[in-house]
């Protein structure tokens, strides 16, 4: 049995409720920690919406342990805007809001989705923009001792970061170019497996680079027990390698949300 505390991703779970009701629902289900994708429809929401979100988390009595920066229109296929040269101002304005929320709620982990390749644009030009924006995000997060997470993602062919090595390459590029140290790998077990990466080898190679862990079973991206992933083996390996953070449940429940926790 592992010793990791669980967090529940309240952007993919409890979707039968509005965003502001989900922290309390997570608490009622037995969780003390939650994470969110960007919970607003725009990069810079109004102060009233931000206050309402902060109040919902605070009054629920849960800790916010992870927050995504604005990632564009995800239902339409966007997976981040930080590598889009024409959206740099939008991204950086969002960073200030996200870090401000983190400061109010004690959240210090911020996931920065890289963004899809843009047709007609040179990948190298996008990568230069990404380095500049990740550097700015890391410097902003450092104001509250925060960390920027870089994540390999599956299911979107135009998203360029598929493996743990891809993400670490970006992290190293930002560290070398921007002189910032507070970037880590978001180790999402489902995405790595879905992309054909070797999570066990990634732990061996990058254990000291892992800043956060997310899980879902594969295939299917549903709760553990619905697929073929040997979670116990991966948890044991992460623990032996020295990981001591949360394990976030980022799966699509195959049944009613509260019924999807019975595997625990």
C-alpha cells in the first residue's frame, strides 16, 4: 500500500455539478485535496468570478494542490496557448491571475499545457515563444515559491510533447535559456501509456524531475480497475524513487462519480 495522498481533479470529475459546487462535493466524497484545469471560460475572468471560485474552495475546506493555466478552448481541441506567438499576451495575463489565485489558496503547482502545432508556422518559431512564456510563468510562480509543470499529452496528434523525454527536453531548454529552475515534469500515467512511452523507465530516468502525478486506467481513461494498468507496481516504484506528492485522480468515471471511487 502506498503512502501518497489522493487529490481529485474536479474538472473531469463531478462534472454533473457547476464548477463552484465541486470543491464541496469532493470534500463530501472524502477528499481533502483537489486540482482544477483552468475553471473559467476566458484567460482573465472578472474579479467577482475569481472571488467566487476562491471562496468555493476555501469554504469547502479542501486544499487546491494543482491549477492549470488557461489552455484555450479545450472542447474545440486547444491544448494550451503558450507556444502561440499571437496569444502570448493572453497567456501572460492569465499567468498573473492564476498565480494570484495560488497565492490566495496556497496552491503552488501550475500546469502549463504547451499548445498544438499551428499549420503554416515553423515549429522552431513556436518553440522560441514557448521558452519565453514558460520562463515568464516560472518567474511569476517563483514569487510564491511555486512550480510550473510541463505535461506530455495524448489524443491530440498536433500536440508535440508525447513522452516524458519530450517534456524534460523543454524543461531543460527553459532552464538553460531563461535561467529558471522551478519547472518539473507532470507525470500523467495515462497519457504516457497511451502514447506508447515506458512509464517505468521514465521514473528510473526522471524521478527527481517529477513534480506531480496524475492517473487514469488505460485503455479508456476511466477509474482504476477498468483497464490494464498495474497501479500498485507504479506506485511502489514512485515511492521507492522518492516521490512524496499527491496522486491526482484525473479520469473519466465510467459510472456515477461517487460510485467511481469504490476501487480505493
